[in-house]
């Protein structure tokens, strides 16, 4: 199990009910982690509409996750 800090923005923050959390997970990639979090929090956004960052750097959905990293799921933003 890995310890991961996850941060949420916009609609994901609303659906999770928090802006960040620390979790223990067996997920090996951001894609697997997001699937786990979708089941936990009922996220409605598909992964294809999000960006993911690991420790402040944009990452691929199949990038390996290591213990102690920070993962941020970034939904599309609208505004003007």
C-alpha cells in the first residue's frame, strides 16, 4: 500500500467534500487511483476530461505512483 496525498479542485472538490486527503492505496497509476476515488466519492467527470499532476508536474495517466507522492486531478476550468 502506498500513502498518497490527493488534492481536488472545482467540481471534484465539491463531490469529494474536501480539498485534499491522504489515503492508502494499492493503485499503481493515476488512472487506477482515479477509478478508486470515483467509487469512493462518486466523481462524475471522466478521466479523459481531466489532467493529472504528480508532485507539481503534469504526468501521464499510466505514470507509476510511488509512496509519498502528491497527486492532483485537474478538471477543465471555465471563466472569463
